[in-house]
């Protein structure tokens, strides 16, 4: 958590941000009302029990009679049964509300993430997003259920006890009330210290978790760099800081609890002193003194719990703010209400209204600047790509080769100008309509946990095994699956960990082709494949892209010499365009880049 988050958190009032949660709480309002009602009933019964002791002492003991004992026992048992049943129901409902709110928040956050554009994921790392969806939602679910119940029970108990003491004996009640301001100030003081220390403990624990994760996932790099000693010292430094802070928290907690016990004992001593004097005077009976002794001992802990709960609510405000900020984030790329009305949205598509996509692409006076950038990376760019054209985009690493395909796929929208698909602005149709007709193979392949068949069917959910094998043969990947123990049923592992990078890339090709896309994007898709496999897949790509519009981002220029259009990108600008022969004849930047790569390739072959 940043220092800014901490400062904001300290300023927040306990109810700040709660209204933003109402849409997720409203479906369970009936259960919450029952929980609150049962909590009040339970606290009322708890405050009544000492009155039974008072009656027993004054009537049965002092009065030396057993008259009315049966009714006394029956009433006591009835209250006990009511409380047990009430506690069971409220605990059950509390767990149900917590898990339901947690589920709804996670679903809402995850679904909202699916609607956000690439810029959001570029600006926020995975760990940050993961914490919002998983950790923050869990804290909020806990707040709605248990923090509410604790506040209701403890608060109503204190109120009931105060009313009863004042009703039973005003003078003795005022003696106890005189201690409450001191107790409240003491609790508030220590609670503020403990909130800060516990927050710091959570931050350090997060750092330790991150260090531990890096130590495991980066084990190979750590060993090859011979930095085990440095990593160990960093880890020990963090764990020592955790120990030191935790000991400080334990020290203040122990002192706090001791002072609470001292205050309770002082209240008890005051009751015994003043109450004993009043009892000797015959003003009150021994049973009444017993009631005040019980209340004096039992009041401090509920007061402490109320203040502790309010401090916890304040601490959770940052979780509420971060999660609601995610849910309120608007996508840089969004369909208009008119488009949604006709074509549907991400989760409710109206496919019956989707027009067939042919594959003509046009950039019309396009200028573009990334949302988090200051400079234009495209300015007044025009390009017509007829259906079936193969466009290659080349340039040095980091030159900005992905900008064009990001605009074609509508991962971003042009700052000025238009991108047209089949003669219509892409903003006039839904994102899902466009994405369903695009096959995209990334430089870094990613497979989902599950079988080979499940992964390939992401491209076409109803694909038959024959169609799957046909796609595998097109990209020369049938041998990859054939050598696996269970064939298409083989588990690829988390992120495809059971396969090599090249094998994952081949399966990514097959998955994209299975969808039979009208526009095919290959983002340096052959960079993870060895030379022998590359030759086979280049032949397959030549067959697959025929009749489709394709955009190929290439690092190896030898793979795109037959492209219809080659665009050379440098520093985010397109500096040359043309066919391979035209660009070589110019003897410009493309010629120099191709010649350098050719010499390097020949040198590698010589060795």
C-alpha cells in the first residue's frame, strides 16, 4: 500500500464509501435485517441474565424459599434456547451474506475487467489487479457480515446495560459511568497505535510474500547469477522487520489489555466499595450489588470491541475505495448505446444482427497517441488493405510495430481519423463482432490450464476432433499432440508448462486457425520456433492466409519477403512502405536492416 493510500485511509470516516456498496448489499437486505434483529435480541438476553442472578440471590437465597423456582428455571431455559437458536441463525446468515457479497463483488470486478481496454492492463500490473479482485472483495464481505454483527451486538449490549443500571440504582450507575470517558479515551489511543502497526505488518507481509515468490519462480536466475547470499540477506531483512513490528504490536496489545483489565477491576472495586456501603445501609440488596458487579466487569470488553470494530471499518475503507475505483473505471474503448442496442454487449451478444465480415481494412487520416503518452505515434496515416492482402510490419525491437494491429483489432481507438472495416468505421459495430472474426497469435504463447482439446476449442467451442486435427496439420503440430500420452486429452499444465515454448506457439496457431478468422494477426509469432519448424510453419501460413486479410509483425525479415505490403516502423513512425523488391531497390532503412540480418544469419550458419 502506498503512503498516499495510508494517509487517505487515516482521514476516512467509518461510513465513507459504504454507499458505493449498496447495490451489492441490497439483494441480501432481508437476511441482514434478520441478523441485526437477532443480534439485538441476543445482546438483550445477555444483559438480562444478571437480573436472574439478582432475583435468585434476593428471593431464593436471602428469602430462604424455593417458591417460584420452577417458573424461574423455565424462563431461564426459554431465554437460553432463544439465544442459542438466534446465535445459530445469525451465524449461518452472516456466513452466507459474507460469501455472497464476496462472490458478487468478485464476479462484478472480473466481468468489468473483461470490458476494459488494453491501456488499463498496460498501466496496472497483475498483482495490483489480483489484489483488487481477490483480497479487497474478501475484506468487504467480512465487513458487511461480521463487522456489522459485532457492532450491533456490542453496541446494543452496552446501551441495554447502561439503561438497566440507571433504572436499578441511579447513584451506583453514575459511579461506573464516571469511569467510561477514561476507558473510551484509553481504548481510542491504543487502537490508533495498533491500527498503524497492524497495517505496517500487512505491508511487510506482502513484501515477504513477493520475495518468497521471486525466490521460487526465479530460482534458475538466482543460481546462474550466484546471488543466493544477496537474496537471503534481503529476505532476512524483511522478516526481521516483520518480527520487530509484530513484537511492538504485541507489546502495545498486552499493555492495552492490561489497562482494560485494570479499568474493569477499578470499576469492580468501586462497585464493591460504594455498593457495599449502600448495602450495609439497607438501601439495596445483595442481589442488586451482584448485578452491578457483573455489569462493571462485562462493560469494558464490549466498549473495546465497538471501538476496535470502528477502527477496522476505517482500515477497510482503502479496500472499498480501491475496488470501487476499479468498478467505476471506464474503458478507453467502449461501444455506444446505439451499437449495444443493435449488436449486444460482451456478455449478451445479438449475433443474429452481426453482418458477415469480409476483410477490407482502411486507415483514413489516422493520428494516434497512447492514453499514457504525450507524442503522436501515427500522424495523418492513410492505408488501404483490400481483402486478402498480406501486410508485414517490421522494425527494430521497441519501434512500435504493434500500434497498427492494435488499432485494427480495436484494442485502442484512433485519437483522430477513422479505421474502417468493410467500409464502415469500427466504432459503428460492436467490439465482440470484430474480435470474433480476428485470429491473433502473440509472440509469447499462452495456454489455459486444461487439456489440449479444451485449449483449441477456445477458438471454436463446437469444433469436432476432426476439425481440431485438421487445424493441427495445417500448422504442422499434429506430431506435438501425437507424442503426448493422452493425445488431445493431455493436460498442458498451468500456462502450458508441460510443453516447450515452440510447442505452445504451434498450438496457439492451431487455436487461432480453428476459428477460421477473416483477419489474421501474427505478432512475431514465429520468434519462439526453431529454424526447422519455422520453415514448415511458413509453408502452412502461406496456405492459411490465402483469401484472408493478414497483418504479420515480423522480426526475421526473411519470413515476409512475399508480403503484399511491407511497413517499416522506427520510433513509432512508419518511415518506409512498399513490397520487398521496391524497398530493396530504394536502398534505404529497410535495405540496411535486411542486409544486416542476412549477414548475421549467414555468419550463424558458418558457425
